[in-house]
C-alpha cells in the first residue's frame, strides 16, 4: 500500500515517513502544495495524508482538484488543533477523515486502516489490543486467550474508537460523529445501546477490560486489577 504525505513541517513529514515505513507502507513525501498536487494527480496512491496550511497551494484546494479529476483516493486531512471550520470544509470537499495535530501514532495508524478499509482493501494487520482482549477489525472477532465472540460492525467500530483513544475519555458526541457521521439523527440512546452490548460481550469473555462511564463526559476503557 502506497501513501503520499503532503506536509510542509519537515520534522513532522520525516517522522510520518519513518512511522509509516516501519509499519510496512510505501511512502512518498511532498513539502509544498504544488508538489503535493502533482504527486496526488498521478493516481498511484492508496491513501493521502494532507496538511491544510501549505506553501504554494493549500490542502483544501489540492483536495478539490484531485476530486474534480475523479481521483477517489482516501484522504485524511491533518488539521491544526481546533480548526473546526477547516474540518467541515475538508469533509465537504471530499476528505474521508481528519486528524488533529498533534496525534498519537496508534491513532494515525488506526485511521489509515479505517480509511483504507472504506476503499475495500483488507490489510494484514487489523488486530488491536487492549488489556487481555484483541479486536480484529477485519473479521469483527473479539477474543481473549481462551474465548472469542463475533461483534457486529458498529460494536467493532465503537470498541476500535475506545481502544485507539486509550486512556482518554470518549464523549458520546464524538462516538456519534465517528460511527454515524456529522449530520446523522443518532442520539445518545444509540450510543448507550452499543455500550451495553459491548459490556455484555466483555463479560461473556470474562475479560478484565471494562467500559467505565464518566458521568456527564463519556466513556473510557479500564483494565480491572
Ligand atoms: Ca502546514
């Protein structure tokens, strides 16, 4: 799988290239908007990590250009923290996802797996681990060393989100945004239903992992002592 990184902060670009190569992706980097667009227009990439603020041409313009040319390569926008309007414009312009800088490596890799799955590719490494559980996001199997159970897609997506956020509390709003999309009709009840399904499945597995409710804030995974 070949990834294009378009990022003008050289240190970040180099770090991304290293991380991705270590995870067996083929990577090219471009450090300004024009070079990024030239590369992207070749259509050879399976995924593009695209910074928004770039010299010569901004990321949103690149995105609009490549979509206009009919290139459907999944694009993950890299946004500076809190640029809500950029996120919305980006998603409206045909981005598949966005990631706020700074981000954790695990989250970046999970988003890349998710974006490339949407393209219909199955990657060899779909396993996520937390405590004594392993989630395979391709087969939707949740397992411990001694037992396994099949999840439905929404349960898998929800657990994947909680695992990739590790010790951070995940709000119901974020869960709705990730699982159902920005302008969906999904409500807090929907989230509560899937959380309760997941809790039952974790209990079935006798897992030491639990989903804790942080009242008024959201949910966080915890490993029971
Ligand atoms: Ca930049």
